[in-house]
C-alpha cells in the first residue's frame, strides 16, 4: 500500500498535476546575521587564524606561510587598514615591523582570507 501511494505521488509530480509550493527565502534578521558572523569568527579563532577585526598591531609582511593571507582591493573590503608608526591598538591599524610581530601577513593576488583596503584615514572593520 505504501508503495502504491508513493508511486501515485511520483506520477502526479512528474505530470505536473500535484501543486508544488515553493516558498521565498526570507532575508536574515540582524540576530541571525550576527550569529553567522560570530560562528565564522569562532571557527577562525579555533583554526588559529585571527578574525578580521582582531587583525591589528605589529604586522610583518612575509612572502610565504603567513598567519593570514590578505588580498588588496580598492572597494568592498572586509577591513580598511592604515599604516601607523606607533600604537596600533585598534582594528585597522597596522604597524610594520620586521621582528617580533603579532601576526605575519602574506599579501596574495587571489583567494585571501580577507580583503584589505589600505587607506590614509578612517581605518576599521565592517
């Protein structure tokens, strides 16, 4: 009997007689969006990669095997970075060093962990 019902339902679906309801996806609420971003940051922290808003301080630019790979862009950046001489203590402020860096950053052309825009004013994280 179960097979008969399944066969009839399959036949109706393929014939287009049985109505199929497709609901539109609702946009994410702010709470759901925050939860997804928090989950992404937690995964990044667990993997040893700093989150985009945690990537500040003393930065060493390396050619290979950096803690983070960033892609330099002109628009739609994940983080806007300003190079500073001292006190790089808020998101988006990087102090270039050659030794004893907080993070080693590798600049790549494609598929970086984060997209970075270098600015002169108003650094920060979205």
